[in-house]
């Protein structure tokens, strides 16, 4: 059955897994999707709950004060990987998208697979010096450090529809720089799509298109 959530609900979901034990608070759905369709079906929520159980957290990696969210267990298990794609496909339903743009490196883990399922092209945004030919570049700050992204000129036909995908929305620095590149390259951003967002960093406020995240995490900074 498909549920339409218009009032939002709070689900407290606890578990013990990996190097730390923790409680995750799922914030009200109508607060999590202010820019996009306020709908998360029962099936998507079920898939999200299952995927979340597989994640691991590593305190103080890669530097002091960062609680690192490790998504790699999803990709080590074909059943979980399929469930991740199923959740994104259910969310995107009838959307006609020309290109999925994935961000190096972790956006490459599922971006091409999602693109194939949607019959869309895949275009990479890469770290500097990796792409041949003329490129557009943008520098940015992220949760732990600074970086530069590049996209090849001419790869997005003017006016093409694009969904930008990555594993995690932290400060929003990476996604916002990628969005700048896609827009400069001529693409129209339909949505930013992530596996998880770190709520305390409010990265979605930096993004100027609808944002979808399957999971929410870290209501507060690591103490
Ligand atoms: O919202 P932000 O603060 O910008 O942080 C999010 C980004 O940080 C990580 O990438 P990172 O470049 O650290 O590593 P990766 O190469 O493994 O993807 C993550 O995969 C996101 O791309
Ligand atoms: N806390 C975090 N865990 C995993 N990847 C990240 N990228 C930026 N912040 C991160
Ligand atoms: Mg990344």
C-alpha cells in the first residue's frame, strides 16, 4: 500500500551495529522535504529502514570531531544495493531525466546503475586533473577540508534535465559546487538526490533545487 504523508510523523528508530551504538531520530517528513514532493511511500520507508541498519559509523574519522557514515556495506550486498536503487526509482517514479550527474568518488558507486535503470545518461563530476579536454571547474569547502570539482565542457546539451547524485549531503559544499558546474554547462537541475543528509549541517539550505534524501542522520554534531 502506498501512504501519502502530509502531516509528517516522528519515528524513533534504535539499533546497535558496528563500532558504536546509537539512536537515530527520523525528523518529521514534512520538514525533511520542503523543496520536493512531500511523499514517501510505505515501501520507501521500509527500504530506508532496512538500509539504515546496514550502515556503520566511525567517530573521529577522517579527523577529530567528525562522525563518519560508512555506506560501503550497502554495495557489498547485492540485495541491499538493489533495495537502494528500488527506493530511488520509487521516489523518481515518472520523472523523465536526461542525465544523472554523479560526484567523484562515492557518487560513482550508484550513479551509473541508477542512470541505467532510468534509461538516462551518466556524467561524472570529477576531482581536478582527471578529465581530458576543456573543463569547467569550481572550488568549494566540505565538512572536512576543501576541494575542486570539474566537468567536461560540451557533455550536457543545453536545456537537458539533470539529477545530481551523491552518497551524503553534509555541508552542501560539494553538491552546491557540482550544481554550479551543471548550470554553467547548460543543464537544468531537477533535483539533488542523496542516500543520507547530516541534519545539523543544514546543507540543503545551500542548494537551489529540490533535495531528496532517503535517510536523515546526525541531528547534532559529534561531542
Ligand atoms: O556536503 P559536503 O560537506 O561537501 O560533504 C559531502 C561530500 O564529502 C564526501 O566526499 P569526499 O570528497 O570527502 O570523499 P569521496 O571522494 O570518497 O567521495 C561525500 O562523499 C560527499 O561527496
Ligand atoms: N560525516 C561524514 N561521513 C561520511 N562522509 C562524509 N562526507 C562529509 N561528511 C561525511
Ligand atoms: Mg564524495
